[in-house]
């Protein structure tokens, strides 16, 4: 007789998951990226595909392979390739006014790894962290997955509301609770586009010092300013080691490079680096970026500013023509996003499938909050959509919103 086949019970993966994995939910933040572009997509903050410096990067890659290919294709230091660190230190000094040394900087795989490393270094389950809200959805998901007690601070026209922040910090102090950090965007805040005034930056820094905590200054869009005067990084205003500065090449050289950085006190950078076990962040790409940055970054950024400035203005004009009465939106000085607040009767999440059926997608507001709010808000990215598709896409969103209003009144 043939042997009988026994079916083994399926392994219960859910029972083996860590607390962080269970908290994170069941799906990745980015998926189906190969299909992006099949709709008029206002959903993600992707750079304009046509502006990515592919030919320049290809030429630099050939040069790097010829001159030091063996080193570029090898494992690298935890802190990152020293040539890229030196190029970034020069850029930070010239553009952001940040004076730092090699001991102050750590190369990361974009802002996402930077946030994860800081959370691994600073936050235990149940610790308090303070964050502007709404904020970058990647940060929201990362904070939630740590099991942290997220203290949300609202945004006004100048970024994080320092009066509300002061009240929350006083409340935490009275309870004997020091938050592990305060997270904020100073320039072209994601998703609202708000930029902090110089006084707001100084006030935020003073509150951070008073609370005895750290400020994580996320400055992903620094180079992409279209209006107004450049303002100093909060890091450059600090002499107490209270600020950790985050930056990235994802919005300029290209997100596929997966290169970002942290700048902070050497003692913290050493701790963060000890938890970074990736064999060196994109060593090959770091060699290429080190040679590309010194001569190529500034002219490339100048081209990007023209593209995105034009698209921002096209989107603002389309919103003015097509959105229903009672809708408001921000006018950012830079970055990729406009934050739209629809009439309260409209649920942006509910109307999204209708917009998608008509070939348009956007990010519903609740994705940018750690709590259940923002139902009538949407984030629109103007960076990824071709000029001639911006108005048709906004018209569709406006038509769907008007239909939602009519149904609500009925």
C-alpha cells in the first residue's frame, strides 16, 4: 500500500509576531508602485519622473566604477561612506548654515530608516513622544508601531502650535513624564505645507530645552523653496545638543538612491549607529552621490524649483476654479503638498473610490493623524502629475465633492 500522506498543521504566524509587528497592521505603506501613473495621482510625494537626473547619474556611475569600483561594491562603514559624509557636511554648511563634523552625521536609507533608528534608540513601549499633527504618514505609522503614547500638537499657519505644545509639555511634566522627543517639520510641513517663522523656530527650541528632551527636525524639502526667504535650520540655532536634524536626497537626486542623513550630538549618533546593522547604507549609491553632489546638486535643484513652482501654481488655480464653496486650502512656499479642508459634510475617505473610478487618487486626511480625525481633509501632491493633467484631476475631485455635498443635503 502506498504510504499515507499526513498534512501538517499550518504554522500560526500571528502567535509568533512581536508587539511592534502586531501594532503595525497587516500591509506595507507602499505597494503596487509599478502601477503608479495609471491614474492622475495626487497621492504620494514622488518627484517628477522626467526631472530625475538619470543621464548625470549614469555618467557619474561610470566614473566611480572606473576609479574605485572595488570599494564602491564592497561593504561599508555603519556611519556611511566618508566621501559622501564630507560632501554632505559641505552642503549643510553652505545651504542650511549647519556647522558639523563627521562625528555628528550618520548616513541612512532615506528618512524612513532615520525615523526607525531614532525610535529604536529612544523609545520603549508606552513612552511619551510629542508630534505635530497632521504629519508625514510614514512618521505616523512608525510612531504607532512602537506602542508609544503619541501626544498630538496641532498645526497653524506657522507650523507646530507652540502655545498648545507648552500646555502639553506642562501637563507631562506635572505627571513626572519627560517625552522622548518632539517631532516637527520646519519647512513646507508635510502635509500642510506650513513653514515656521524664525520666532516660531526659536520658541520651539526654547520649549525643547526647557522640557529636557530632543527635537527631531525633519527637513526633507529644504531645497525646494519657491517663495519667501530661506530661514536657518533650528539645528543651527542650537548650542545645547537638543536637536537632531533629518535630511534626504529622495526629493532631489532621487528616491531610488535611498540616501538620507541624521545630524546630531556625537553621543547620540554613536548610539544610533550601534543599532544600524545594514553593512553600510547603499555603499555603491553613496559613492555615486558623493561625486554627483558637489557640482550637480545646485543646478539640478534650480531646475526642480521651476517645475514644482509652476505645478503648485497650476494646482492652486485649479482649486480656485473647481472646488465647492466652503473649501479652504494652504498656499505652501515650497515642498510638494497642498492641504485641502472640505466642507464638514464631506467624508474624503468615502468619496475616494468615486474619484478613483474616474481616474484620480489623493491621500485622505486621516492617514496623516495618529487619532481618528481629518475626515474632511485631503493631501494633494502636485510633484508627480504632468502639468496638463493637474486641472482635469482637480476638476474631477471638485465634481465628486460637490456631488457628496448635494447627497448630504438631500
